[in-house]
C-alpha cells in the first residue's frame, strides 16, 4: 500500500515537470519572437527610407496614411513585399 502511494506521487511529479517545462518553452518562444519581428522593420526603415529624403518620423502619419505612403515608397525604394510589410508594421507601432 505504501508503495502504490509513492508511485502515484512520483508520476504526478514527472507530469508536473513536463507541463511546467512545456509552459516555460512556450513563454520563452513568445518572448523571443517579438523583438526579432520588430527589429528588422526599424532597421529596414532606417536603412532605406533616408536614402532620398529626410526620414519622416512615424508620428507624422496615421496607420492608414503609412500604408499608402509605404505602398508608394516600396516601388521607389525597391523593397520586397516582406520588407515593406515590416516597415509598415514598425511605423504603425511607433506613431
Ligand atoms: C528612391 C527614393 C526614395 C526612397 C528610397 C524613399 N522615398 Fe519617400 N519619397 C521620395 C520622393 C521623391 C518623395 C516626394 C514625391 C512624392 O511624394 O511622390 C517622397 C515622399 C515621401 C513621403 C511624403 C509623402 C507625402 O505625401 O508627403 C513620405 C511619408 C515618404 N516618402 C516615406 C518614405 C518611406 C517610409 C520610405 C521607406 C520605405 C521612403 N519614403 C523611401 C523618394 C523616396
């Protein structure tokens, strides 16, 4: 009887460790994703959008205006769809 109680406890302990480490892995992957996704937008913006004119600060335009502006500037700056999307994402998050 003693033994069966012990086994039950250790199974619960193992399950607890597995669930906790899955939760931790999930949280770490979330925390790691945000900066990676945002940084390239800011970087691309700084690298590309200053080549022809002074940089337009994010606060200059609304989300909708940035979508239109970057759509036009995308062809001028020769950006890929993904690069343009990242720049728009950054501008919308910073205005
Ligand atoms: C190849 C040159 C070039 C690059 C690169 C460029 N622009 Fe421009 N941009 C222009 C020119 C020329 C104008 C002014 C003429 C016009 O508005 O069509 C302009 C105007 C603008 C305006 C003002 C529009 C308005 O109506 O006042 C904004 C905002 C802008 N650019 C944002 C950007 C952003 C953001 C990027 C980076 C994705 C960028 N530009 C990259 C050439 C460029």
